[in-house]
């Protein structure tokens, strides 16, 4: 997050895809040498609800995660984001995608890994 806010692409600037008002808010929550463990909701409007609001956030420059913001940089993924804005079936598509992803390279038995902390590889 710090790189995206203060040194985007190594140029000592902020990610230009961030809405200017949101940028101020993010910088206030994440100062240059602030707490790296601070958690920010991915969606300030409906953070307690699983919905497709993230797509409106991406389009409007309110994507918290850089990879989400990049979805609107590419014409192919931009069309997908826009399709979900138009009332497409995100809530039906998401569980199908999760099942598919869960079948990619599944490790079982002694090859598997159980993480004690989900946000850490150690």
C-alpha cells in the first residue's frame, strides 16, 4: 500500500488511478511510516456485505488493492468489470469461479500445506 500511495512505479508519486478524495483518505490512514498491519475495508460502503460493489469502486478509483485497480486498465478486464456493473450475474459467477480455482494444483497428503497464519508464509 505504501508503494502505491507514495512511490508508484518508483517515481515518488501516487497511483494516478486512485480517486483524489480517496487518496487523501488512504494517506491519512496509511502515513508514510505508519502501521503496516492496519486493515482497511475493501469497500467502505458495504464492507459487511458480500456484493458486487467492488466493481463500482474500481470504476470510480476507489479500489484499495492495486491489482483490483489494474482491472480497469486493460480493455478486456475493463469490459468484464463493466458487465458486472450492468447487473450481470456476479453473485452466481463468483461461487463457480471459486470452485474452479479450488481445483487448480490442489496439494493433498504430505504435499499439502496448512498455514497457521493465513496472511503469512512462515
